[in-house]
């Protein structure tokens, strides 16, 4: 007891001698949050181990994700385009930013980001921490700058306290903003759909239509939409109508390789029921429209995916198979994740 009392006496003496630095003795328990890795999911992006989600990092990131001060006129937040009910996508053909400016591409969903190797339609981002700056500075999205954003939020005592809890002091830096948003997005894991419950043998069963759709899916779709993410994360030209935007070149925009022209990252089919319209710039209003397009045949191209080349530039489907495929794809809907 005397030893403990002596330690407290030393601390009190230090505090009394340094009244301007008493804040340095406040400590917040900021534990890492365990990430559940569902069965069959690929390994985590290496960035997750460098920037693991923490209690206050995620809390801060979620607040920043919903912060409209990220846009120059304080009207658009990340959550404005990435809406939970749409699996953190939206229902616009192409992203809509401040002053109703229309972007180049469709808003991709934000789900299972911790397991992705590439981000965006063309895979130009490899680390999620480097993504938030893109919409902030893009003219068609938020049309701002990260320094302007920091200037707006730095006077908010709630933010100062959260940065202290998450990072140890009140300093607000671009890196800390990006890291906290990424931490929040790493926690957005969707793996509790009807399909998952059937696979886990939790008492759910497919209907006859869903079961037929699953068999058709495995025969005609699983080459691209493989793994439990329902994407092999490759880049493919599948003959979709070409975006007329002069800045569009698909993956070729990143690599500069002609063979990558109009190749796009294969999207996950999880929660696909909620992410219409479909395609890199919302070319298709419904899932049925996508399947009809595949069935009717797609335009030829030198780099058209072999799956199509081997079948006369199409994926032949009967009307019954289309109905069953849509029934199966709806089993990938995760109501708990989307809040529906």
C-alpha cells in the first residue's frame, strides 16, 4: 500500500509542477476491433494489418463518412452517394455530386472492402486509405480540398476529442482522416444473406427456382463471379455498351495497355438486388436487362472476354434460366447489412 501511495504522490507532484500538460496524462483505451472473416472469403488486403480498425478510429471514421463539410458547399458527404440501403451505393446511373454535377461512372457499393485487392471500376486504387481524397478533389463530386475540409472541422470540439481518442492527440491531419474512414469501411462486411445461411446449414433452404438458378449460375456465371465474394476481382471486357465520355478507357486508363481498353473490375454480386442500375455507367436499369443483353449477343472486340468468345459472343439463356438466376441472385441480399 505504501508503494502504491508513493506512486500516486509522484504523479500528483508532476501534475502540480506542470499544470499546462495535465492533458498528457489522459489515456483512452482504444482496442483493435476483431474482423470476422467469413468462410470462403479471400485473405485481407495487406493494408488492414497496417491500419486495423479500432474502437475510436471506426467511430471517427463513421462520423467523417457522414460529414457534409467534405464538399465545398457543405451538401455532399460520402454517405450521400454510398447509401446503406443500396449496399452503400446509390440508385443513379452515374454519381451525382455538388450542384447536380454528373460524374463519369456508376457509384460502386462499399461492402467487403477489407477483402478487395483493387478499388474503383478500373482498379486505380490499391489501398483503401488512398481512396477518400479522390471524391474530395473531383470537380463532379465534392470539388474541395482536404485542407479545406480540415479547416472546417478543426474547430469542432467533438472532432478534436475523437481524434484524441483515436490517435492520442487532437491533431487533425489528412493521413488520420483517410485512415479513420478506411477503418470504418473495413468493418462493412456483408455475409449474412439467405445464401450464406443455406451454406452454413442454419435452417434456410432454397426454393425450387433459387436452386435451379444456383445451378445455372455455377454453369454460366461462376467463372467471373467466383469465390464467396462473388467476384474473382479480375478486369474483363464483357461487351457492355461503351461509355461515351472522352475520359473513359476502363482499366486501360490506368495501365496504358491497349489490351486493357474497356476492361472493368468484375463487380461482386452480393446485394446486387439493391444496387441498380448496373454497369460501369449504369447502362442497365434491371438485372433482367443485363441478362437479356448477354443472351442477345454483345459487340465483338479484340479483347472480348474468352467466356463470350467461346459462345458466339453471348451467354445463351432461356427465359426460365433468367428468372431462376434472378431468384438466386436475390438470395445474396443481406437485409441486416443494408438495414432493410
